[in-house]
C-alpha cells in the first residue's frame, strides 16, 4: 500500500488522493487474499471509516479545490 501511495502521490501531487487510492487498493488486495470472512469484513469497515474521514477531501478534489504539493 505504501508503494501505491507513493506512486499516486508522485503522479498527481495530492496526499488525500494518494491516501484514498492506497486504502481502496489495500481493501481490494485483502478481499482477494486468503482471509476469513470476518477479517475481510473488518478490512471493509476500517476502509469505510478511513474514507469517511477523508470525505471533505473527496469533495475538495471533485471541486478542484484541494491543495497540491509542488
């Protein structure tokens, strides 16, 4: 997930976008891995809370108001 975060950040220069994509990719990999149903559900719940915490960032990204690193 750290590699995904770094690649997205390097490409787009948005910390929040990199964080969101890293969480989604982590959940995707977790869901396709060899884990129990309860572990997969736990990963989904944790990802939901992380994405919920970033909801303001998502709206700023959609409005193109999010700050970028130069």
